[in-house]
C-alpha cells in the first residue's frame, strides 16, 4: 500500500480535487456540479425523466446543482457520477490503483457505508482509505500539533490537534463559507428581475471575489478611506462584464469577506472566524494553548483573500500576550491543503492498518 501510486480525492462542497499521490498538486480540479438534462431517449409520458450530466449544461444553464452541500452528500447519484468520471480519467494512466477519499469530520456512518458501496461495488477499487479532511490539512504542514482553520465553499471549521490526533470535543463548525459570500454579492449586484441567468451571475461573482475582494486590517478605516474617494477615482472598483459593460463596486462589496470577521455588520448571527478559533483554543488544556497559538494553520479557498491570514493573526495574537511566537501558517496552495496532506498520508506506514481491501469489504469484516 505504501509504495503503490494512490488516487487521492478531496471532494468539497464547491470543488472536487483529485490526482495521484506524490504530485505537488491535484491534476483534476472540477466544480462539484451536476445537471439534469431532459432525456431524449424517453419521450412521451416519461419525458419528465432526466439524464444526469457533469458540470453545467449550457443549453439549460439553470438546471445545475451541487451534490454535496455544507459537507453533507445530498445527491449520491451526482457524487457517483463525479467519482466515476474522475477514476475513469486517472485509470487511463494507472489502472487498478487504491483510492483515498477525504471525509468531513461529521463522519456520518450512512455516508461512510454509501462511500464504501460505491467505491467497491460500482467502481471496483482494490483498496480504500477514508481520511479526515482537517487531519489531512495538518499533515500538509508537517506539524503534529496545531490549530487547523479550514474555510471552504460551504463550511468553516476549526480543529485543534495534539500529536496528530484531534482534541475532542473542542472543534467548531460554522455553516458559513464562500457560497454565502457569493449569495451576498449576487443579491447586492443583480436585481431580482435581472435577465442574466443563474450561471452568468455566479460566474461573474466568482471572478469578482477572486480579483476585487479583500479583507481589510480594520474595517472602519478601510470604509472611511474608500468612501472618501471621489466616484470613478479608483479604477480597481470597476469590473468589466463579458459583454463589455462595467459594474462599479461599492466599498462594502469589495470588503465583503469582512463577513468572516464581523458577521454582526452583515446582520448574521454566528461567531466570527477568530472567535471560533479562540473558543476552540480556550477549550483545550491551558498547557497546550501557547503551542496551538503558535501553529494556527490557515487553509481552504477563502483564506486566499488578500489580508485574510494577517487579519486572523491580528485578532488572535492580543488574546495571548504571553505567547511571543503566535503565528498563522499558510502556503500559496492552501486551497489544496486537504489534498496535499492526503497525498502524503497515502504512503504513511502509520495509516497502513486503516486501509480496507476489497477482500475485507467482501467479507464484511468492517461491519
Ligand atoms: N483566490 C481566491 N480568492 C478568494 N476566494 C477563493 C479563491 N480561490 C477559491 N476561493 C473560494 O474558496 C471557496 C472554495 O474553497 P475550497 O476548495 O477550500 O472549498 P471546498 O473544499 O469545495 O468546500 P468545503 O470544504 O466547504 O466542503 C469558493 O467559495 C471560492 O470562491
Ligand atoms: Mg474542503
């Protein structure tokens, strides 16, 4: 198990990342989206039946959905289709490889059982390892003790680890992520009766998020500065739509990722990401807290906003004045941290006993 190439799949609420272990990034990154097209093979009364397709059907751009939402699988047929496509692609290069699938810390037994069923019975994999997503992010850094902060499309989760194992029950999960930021921007940028379809609106908002939005060090100062600028003074507020028309972004739209740090400003009732980290660290043994504070590990796509990790540090450090080496660790590929850590774990001998082979599955020794 430890020498053979492994296909590593990190299937998030927003993006599916997959590739061969040992590589320094996933080779396939797909939006985790499926669509249901009207099924031509079933005309007549059964025409209501629809065929599942991958990604977005450009002829019916409003019929797509995300099979995983907020870390939970809502549509197994969609997940199955995505995994089947992914394995088919990877098997063109390496046949019959073991597979590592990352799983949400919720570890729902029903989801686990279904994952085993799809992987062994339908996709015929020779061996499977289910690995905790946050634990994988820890391994991506090489630390064994630290505080993982993962903010993705549907969820923001924090989990302290000691010697490679999660410290229960001190983790926190916020049902908040990049999709909520997108919703805010869609609502504030487009009118209800806008003729633009859902796909166009989401793509525009995604591009704006990645090129125009940032986290300020201090919200009030950033707003005062932006509001003091004469209209049209700052070119970077303008986003050009594909049809050539331009959208002028308001200061609040550019500062939308502030939602992670000041939910109250957006009338959202939940703790800020910094508060979740502090609550989680404070629930741990006092002797461990300085070590956790000096190894806060930022990962997941949202932490790529300019200013995000700096702001997190600025909000955490004053709470631990005695911890002189408080640090937020991040690397440029932190949106792939879970995948990168899993790609290492796939070859660790310490995980050897956690793999399940097809023979073991067939013998139902796992029940
Ligand atoms: N460069 C970037 N700048 C800002 N946001 C980004 C950037 N790249 C990705 N994102 C955002 O990060 C989110 C996706 O992150 P990620 O891939 O970690 O989520 P996921 O694993 O699919 O979801 P989850 O872990 O919540 O199930 C999206 O909302 C996306 O808009
Ligand atoms: Mg994720």
